[in-house]
């Protein structure tokens, strides 16, 4: 953190109110306060003194505090701005809004576009997964909160206000409006960084509680460097929940925010603690902290001692209390995330949503109130839906999303113990007695298994699990941002160097997507077979749309354009042959059939996303798309597999849009105006850079920011056909479709296939389902009969082998070489032999293209010393392969068929060694072909 010098905050207002700069004797931080303030004022340097004794003139609910804050700044020239969504779809570097300034980064803070107002005031819901394990502990940590932001953007030629007025506004809201004594307020120096920007800040503290952060943003963070910004931004974050808590002096921040809903959850969890004990617990947590188990143990011990309670019994009650606090907090986060259409999955914001749902479900399961989660969510919708209307509008989808994810979680738990036991036994067999942290993370990411579930299962077989105290924070950090904010080709720096002095290419395809021919000047030959033109109708690859193909002509030569790429604002055309002569003018012609197919598929994508949203729900968002000439794909977020009826409805809706022949409007708009008019659904294809964005709108159906080529009217698609649907991954469904001529081709191919099938089955297409149903029934009947035949053959084979078993003391051995036969499965044979006699060990060598070795041992045989895994391992080595398993069962094999007899001998020797006896000579001769 850069050092903050004394002059940074030597403000006129501090001199006016008599505040001086001092160093805290406890934490060493510099702070500004009244001369009699001996410490920085924040816990643990100073205790909470507001609990039970609020320093304000009156008490505020969170809603009242929001109104007071907004009104205060509106009266002082700040324009009110509505809160942005929590999911930051307009950005490509973060998934969720973590502070009010995220709404304006990077475009406003870096000067790319103007702010919606200047200065402005906003109360922005935010979600942070930092220190999520601490949510519930200490009574103050929350994953979701409202950040009151008073923002001013200071340009080189226009100053709004800076440090002095920022502190003045803050101080007077506390002292003049809310009645907090000036000498109770301190300002602690700090340096803030977040969302790609940074600057020095002051943390506002009252009675031990940090309530505000006043950031003076003046740097852009690039790696380890701080680069000065031309725009200096006042970025203040007033923690609305903490201001409300300060004014109420309640036992915890959760009491101040959630009131009756928290009382309901505490009742369900059977937490019965009086206000005095709850207040003591929160106060102790402030002193001891909640960042580690030892600190949490310390505040529990201190409170137990203070209140005269048995420490162990009290610890159990506190764990239940903290779980109830966390469930109350998490269900609000879940409600807001699901309301904005996030589908729990294994990627992006879907991953973070899954993480918090599953933590809430695990805690509720521990308390025996998992079935109460929907009711608690209903309470959240009721509590916050008045201010945040989307919660009420999306109520059904919120509850449905929760139900499906909790079901998946329950399924994960039931299957999870099996996965963990297998892993634990495997580690144990390799002498590893502890599951490493990276394996815990992998189990969480791939299987959704919480480390507590892993620990419970692993320790049953003697494998230790040490759960990092910040496990979920580590996991959340790994998934909190996209892995890269831009898609950069490895060759792009090379091209940038080649193109740096060239003028921008005029993109004529935006003027008229139907223009097929054009004349242009060659600006530069940038490679043997690559040229830059002054203007072009060739669309470069981008936005999931492939590049146009076509020809460039000059004189009597025709060169094929095989690829077109855009680097910055310069378009490069790649040709099938080098240009070996000096020319100035060329005539270009695009491949129209390719272009029109891509246009239809691109417009079809927009029509399809609108239809999917109307059929499946408002939670549907584009998760990926690729347009191709013959067919295209659209990946969408959805809770479950799309049914046949839903597919039919989606397809019908798109074709109705085609029949209605709706106009497709294309317009360049200022980003802020486009967002105000169409909302953040604009960003279906992801974040779009720049102060202006190109909006493609199917009238009354869909509007998106898009840079592709499109039809003028939906009727030009002709016909739309869904070819295939599949599950891409959990929470993401893939739709393969075609439009126009490719769709007609698909329809014709399917008609021909139906006609051929009808001819083969000697029926008509309309009666084809009945004919197929009859054939399937007949096949099922024949398969059942065949199954009976196979079962009889298997039974006879097992009995034949069992008769050949030889006695080795208390153990009986079946050693057999068999050819692979239909209906006879070596694994099933070995298992049936084992099940028929607990003292029997069966070793089967099944010969086909390779040799499969299967060994199965009954309980008594294993007790006598038989180990199937070792037998298979030794025999498989002879066969040039490998294998192994457990004492009861093992498989393996190899490709050396000529060594089967030698492998049989090794298997019999391994058995006798395990039993410490010699095998009779006739035993080996009995182990021949079965």
C-alpha cells in the first residue's frame, strides 16, 4: 500500500472543526479526530459503544436510512440515479457488482463516456464473497449490502468537488442531520483499490463501527503500477446497513436489517438468547475478530464467562446462532441473484450463485430446517420487493431455481460419500493419509462436495481432512472474475506493429449489408497474401459470426478472399494467392449466398433468444453463440433440460415472428441512452466496449448490442428449424438451428428419410409411429426371450466351473480360461461364483482380441488370506498389461494371448503363496479351457 503523507488529508474542514492527525497506539494507523480521541476509534482498538446506546437522534430502518441518505445528497445538488443490476453484464472483468463505483467503471472513470449525472447519488445493492466464512460470525459481516454512493467526476476543465467537500458532506450528515456528536467521529487513513482503480481514502468510524469509505480515486491499476487518471473521482461508499445498525444500537447488524424475518429464522433454528447476551457476543466479536477459529473461540469464551454460562453448551448455541444469521443473509443474496436471471452452474456468476445456495442449504440441513428455505426466501421477497420490484416479478422463477438447486445438492450428498470413499481408499492404498487442499477444491468444483461432507466420509476409512478456515473464500476468489477480460489472438501484437500507422478502414457493410460489390483503394500490402483497403464490404470475423468470403479483382486477375480479420479499427483481407504486382484499385465482391445465410442465422439467433425467454422464463440469457453457414448454435442458461413441448413452442414462436415480417432496426446509440431505453438485456453477447454501441432491435421482440450483419425484416429468414437440443453443461442448454435455405434442406432431408422409412416398413408416413411401436414391442419381447436363454447359459456355465473347483485347505479355487461368448460375461461369472460360496476364489481368463482377467473372492476366502487385486496384478504383468483392485474383486488383462497358460500358472502360484500351501498338480490341469 502506498504511503500516505501528512498533507494528503490536511483539509480546511478538519482545521475548521478542530480535528488533528494522530497515530493509533494500538494498530499504528493514522487518523483524524478531535484532540481528545486517543485511538482510531475502530474495533478492536475501541469497543462498540453504540450497542444499546445509539448516538443518533432517532432510529432508522434500512429503508428509512436509504431515503435519508438519498434526500440529503439530492438537496445538495446530486441527481438521483436508480440502482444498477447486481450482475455486472456491462463489464467483462467482473461478474458481480461489489461497490457502487462498479456501475461507472471503466467507461465513466476513464472518460470514455459521460456519467448519467454529475454529481450523482445512488443506493446500490452489492454482493461480495470476500470472507464469506465470516458471514454470520461477529454479527456484522454480510454477503449482500446496499452501498450508498455519492459520486463526483472531476474533469481537467471542470471540477465538481474533491476531498474537503466530501468530508464536509459526510460529517454534516452524521452530526447535523443524525445528531452524532462530532467528537465521536474519526477518519482513518487508508489506500483503496478495486475494480481496476485506486486512490487514498478515509474510513468513517463512529463508536467502534466503520460505516463509510471515502475514496479519492485518481489511479488506474495496471499490474503492479498505478497510472494517473485524467478524471479524479469521488467514490464514497456509505454502508447503509451499518448506518441503520448504528442508529438502532441493536444486538447485531442482522437484527437492524432483517427484524421480524430474523426472528422467524431464529425461531425455526430454536435459538433462545436474550438481547443482553446477543449484545455481549457481538461486542466480544468486535474485540476478538472472526477471521479464524481461535478468534471465534475467544469471543465465545469471553461471552460465556461474562454471562455465567457453560462454555461448551454456549459454543453449540453460538454455532446455531451464526448459522441462522448466515442463512438469513444468504437467502437475500440468493433472491437477488436468481431474480436477475442467474442460473446456478459451474461457471461465472452461476458458480458463485451455486456456492451461496449450497452453503445456505448445508447450514439449513445442519439445523434441520432445509425444508424451510423456500419460506425464508418468500420472506425476503416480501421484505425487499417493495423497493426492488424485480423480486416480486420473478418470484416464481426464484423459488423454482432454488428448488431445483437444492434437489441437485441433496443428490450430490447422497452420491458424494461414494465418491469420497473411493478416493480415500485409493489414497490410503498409496500410503497417503490426508486429502490435500487442492483435491478438496477439485471435489467442490467438479462434484459440488462441501469439505465438511468430504471430511465426514473420509475419516470413516482413516483418511484425514484438514479444512482451510477460508476454504469458500479461496474457491470464490478463483471464480470471482473471468479468466481473461479480452480475447486476444497470440498474433495480435505482431499485427498491431504492422498496422500502427495505417488509417482506419471504413466498414461499408454497416452502411448496407446487402451491397455485394464495391471498389476500393489498397492502403497497404501487409503480408504476401494480406491487404488493407480504405473501405470494405467484407465482414471480419467477430461476435460469433464468421468472416465473409469472396473475391478481389484487378485487371484480369481474381484472388479469393479466404479470411477477414479486424485489428483495432483496421480490417485485413487474407487472400488465397500473393499479390505480386503493384496495384492501387481493386473491385471486391462478397459471396452472397454465404453472407445471406449468415445474416439469416444471426437475425435468427436474436429471434430465438426472445422466444426462449418467453417460453422458459426471464432467467434465460445467452451463454454463447456461433453462427455458421449451414447451421448455427445458441447456448442459453436454463435450470433443466428443455422438454419436447418447450422445443416445439420455441420453434413455433420464432416462425410466427418470421410470418409477422417484423422490421429489424439497427442504430448506433450512446451507451447510457441505450441502457436507459433497453436495459441490460442489451448485453446478451457479453460486454461491449466504447461510448457508443450498435443496437439491433427486432421490433417489439428483442434488442441487443450487436456488431453483426442482419436482415432488414424477419420475413427474410423464410423458415426456422431447430435441429438438435442438448445439455452443454449443468445450467447451460445448447440449441442447434438453421434458417432459410439450410432449414429447407433439413426439412427436405427429413421428409426423404420419413418416406424411405415408410417404404421399408410398408406403411405411410402418418402411420409410421404405430409401425415402429409395434416393431419395438416385438424386439423387446425377443430380447426378453434371449435374456432367458442367456441366463440359462450363464447358470449352466457357472455350475460347470464350480464343479471343477479344487480345494486348497479351507478355500476352493476355480481357475478357468474361456473364450468370449455372447451372453456370458466374465465379471458376472466371477461374481456369481463368489456369491455362491463364501470360501471360493474365482479367477477367470476371458480370451478375445485381448485377454481380460477377472478375480472375485468370497468373505471366507479373503479372511483366509486371498487378495484378488494381487492375483490379477501378477497375472496381468505376464500378459503385457496391468490391473488390480481390492481383496474381494479385481480386473485387469493384457494383449499377449500366447501367454495365457503362463498367466494361469502365475495366478495359481499367487493363490497358493497367499494361502501358504502348495497347489496339487491336478489343480493346474483342471484350469484349462472352459
